[in-house]
C-alpha cells in the first residue's frame, strides 16, 4: 500500500508541475484540479487528514476558478467562501501545528488561483510552496516533496519563459 500511495503522489506531482508551464488560466486550473485530487487521495492514505480536507476544498475552488469567466463564478465572494472553508477544514482535522502549514498555504493559493493572469499565478505560488514542502516532509509524501521543489523551479522557469522573456523582447 505504501508504494501505491507514493505512486499516487508522483502522478499528482506530474500534473502539478505541468500546470505551471501552461500559459492559459483554464489550462493551469485543469492540471491543478487533477493534481489536487490525487494529492488529496494520497494525504488520506498517509493519514494526513488536514491535507486531504483542504485538498477536497481546493478541488471545488479549482472548478470555480476554472469557470471564472462565467457570471456565477466571477464574484470575489468566492475568495472569502474558500478561505472560510479552509479555516474550518483545518480546525476540524487539526493534527497539530503542521495543520497550519497546509491551511495557510491553501489560503495563499486561493488568492493566487483567483488571478486570471498566469504571471500572477506563477509568482504568488512561490510564497505558498515552501509551506506545503514542509508539510510534505512532515507527512512523508515523497511525491509532494518532489512536487514542491519542481513547482518552485517550474514557476521560475515559467516566469522567465513567458514573463521576463516578453518584457525583454518588448524593450528591444
């Protein structure tokens, strides 16, 4: 079961890393929904219930943010709704101070994924990723640890590839 649990985390990591190489908000969100679903399953199998609970909320958040161009999903009230849901999830699944890491990271990610500009998504994820990295070290998620290292690198590469490169080209 341990091997299967880690394989699920590695599959989640693949979706997550590719998401930051996407240059359209909807594509980022699709990949994030897939990654978050698999990480939620892995956290459940690891007994990391805060990670599982906040990832369940994050899947719903991803669906809403994917549909941000539709009237029902365009309201900023969703940000507050998800923040409250993350806090409640963190409280009900409290497993000590490590629960604060995932809860805090998901709150930060809510702001990040509410942005429709990929540059803002890539740059703000650099703030929350270290919190998730520490949580993954504590819970023993090998795929999660590798994921957060790759997310950091992938976000930087995406920023350089799409954002700094464009800015440099515009200056010339």
